[in-house]
C-alpha cells in the first residue's frame, strides 16, 4: 500500500508552483516557435518574438513568465487504496505548498488571491487558498496537476446552455472574437461539452492541462486514418478560429490559437452545455505522480530546446519618446500601429487605484500624485529580488480601466495609458474626445519588460500592495500605439485586415 507523507506532498506542491512560474511547457514553446516561423504579420511576429525571448530569459533567470503569477489550481486523482501519513487535510497541505512557493525569497511570486470577494476583497498575502479538484480512482497512486491561471485569461471564460440542435462551432466563432485580446493570444482553447453547467466548465479547464498535440491530429488526418468526432471538431475549430485573423495580442495575424482541447461527457436529452476557457501566452502547468517514495522530481527542460529567437528593439524603426517632456501635441502626432520606445518617468495604476482616485475626486480631495501630462501603466508588478529594480512587470488587461478613462483624462491631466489588449467603445470615445492615446505592451513578456525598468518606487496607496501607484523610470520600453488621438484602434483594423487576407470563412452573424 502506498503511503503519501505530508511533507513529501507539501514539498512537491511548492516545487511545482515554483517550477511553472519560470518554465513554460516545452510543447507550448515548440508550437509557438513554429507559429513565429510561419507568421506573416509584422506586428504579430514581433509580439511572438517578445514572448519567446521572455520565456527563455525566465527559464535562465528563474523568474516569473508573467507578473500575474496566477491563482493556484490543483487537480488530484487519488487512488482508493493509498494512505496518508499526515495530520493536515488535503486542502491544508495544498495551501501550505502554495504558501511556500509564493513566499519563496529567491523567487517571490505575486499574491493575487483576495478573500471576501463580494466585500472587502482583502489580499490573503500568500496566494492561498488554492482551488482543488478531486477525483477518486482505482489504485494506490496519486496523480497531481498543478496550474497557475492568470486573471486575464480566466476572465474570458464563457459558458452557454445551447439547444441540442445548435452548432457548437458557430457558438465558438461568435464567442472568441467577443473575448478581445485580454487573454493574450496566441494560446490554447479548452472546451467542455456536455454534462451539466458546472461539469462543462470543469472539463474546459481540465482539457487545458493536456499537451499540445494538434500536429499529431493533422498527421493522422493527412495520412487518411479515421478521426473521432471530437478530433474532427478540434481540427475544424483550430482552422476556423485562426481564420478569424485575431492574431498575436489581437493585432491581426495567422495564429490566434495553437491548439484546441476538448473533453466531453454525456448530457441530458434537453441540454447541450458548452464552456470555453482559454490558456494565455503564460501557459503554466505541470503533471507528476507520487508513489510514496518521496517528493516529486521535476526535471528542468534544456535551454537548447527553446527556439533560437532573440528579440531586440528596432531602433531604426521605433520612435523614442521622452516621457518627462511629453506634450499633448506629441501624443496627438502618434499613428496607429507605430512602435514607440518609452524613456523617462511613468506612473502605474490598476483597478483598486483607479477606484480610490474616483472616490477621492468625488469627495473633492486632492490626489497624492500629479498626473498632469503623465502616462499611466496598468500593471501590478512582482516584488523584486536581489539587484532588480522591480520584478516581472507586464501589462494587465486595459478594458478593466475603461470606465475610469474619461475621468482620468478629463480630471487628472493624464495624457496617455499603457496596457494590454483592446479598449472598448467607452474608452475609445474618451481617448478621441481628449486627443489622448492608448499604448499596448505585449502580455506574456513581463520579465522582458522589467528589463527596461531602471528604478521603481511606491508614490501612493502603499496599502494596496501590488496595486499601489508606483513611479517607474524606464529606458526603451517597447509599446505599440493601439488607439490614436483620432480613436483608430489597431485591435479593430488589424484583425479585419488579416481576416480578409485569410479569407477562408464567412462572417458568423450572432
């Protein structure tokens, strides 16, 4: 009989979450490298190059792939015959492993989990509790999958109760464009079909834990071997979703998804539950078994297995911007899709900071920071270690700040913003009305972005932790003009152009 010791299990969980914080699964990296090689869109190719370069830097430096180090998700398949040598419950052991991983002083990870979600939303400070899923199976082993799921992709989860006669393909093709780019494509789509609503959602999440193997299905199909209906559906969705032209970071291009993973389950005759959950450019998961012989041994991947891609800013094409002397006239001169290299001092702020600013302005209070002619970066950085000015500091999803945009532009003196993904109509209207601009940094390149940050200090709202307002001094931080002063959005024009170029499928009308 297998005996799983408490400390072995805790150590394995802790090691796993450290491991996935800086090692991408190699199957994902290989697939992304192949997408980079065949990509024809310059903007998308540049974004993928940044993600690949960031991935290798993180593997070398053992620092997080993304500043959003995720909510801890653990899948357990527990053998019916195993025995625990433990005083803690399984949830407690998992949480202790997560706590050790996220507070590791050599590679401290960002604590993003909030307690009392409908009330005070207080940070737990150690990223616990984890979300744990259990399955009791025959045998005496323990199968474990650890995943770190960032908010940008989790927020794009969608679920529907279709009629049995409805087309799953049509639903996916209506749903994916509506997700925007905040989930940081190119990534992987997980689809759960059947069961009940909660079963479909769980299957969509679990499907994402499987290796990227769509190339094997393509070989099987090209060789004339029969495919199952689910395999046919995976290939059909891969082809048609990529034909939408959304592309890397939503800028337009050939590759939006690298794989489509599907799990299904029998369902009620009157029902067709379907759930979709994307995995982003910070795809992070690891699979291991415990047999009672000790903690898991996670072998590090070989650095030579990473694609030979090294991104550097193109100083001949990009326009350098001095943030310390930035004027409204200069902002108004920027063109959609133009690449900028930011230099100088920049403020940061996310949801909590914007909400507090709004409350202070409503009360007629003075703000602790002067935003006049300043640029704000939507980011919640990882704490620095050793000689770092700041830890990984990639952009967060900009649409969450859309409802605050007009207030910031018209009441604080702010003149530009940096984030990831598209902006919605409310924000674009405010940007156009105020002759402002929105700049996009690449999601999934957090450690690479942090290399451009030379100093960082908290200047307001220190109690908000990673959501405090910082002042960064940056040198050649790469961004793209995503919405210009006229309100033109490259997240609209880019996919439209590339969908027309690809030209494979008709527009699906809701």
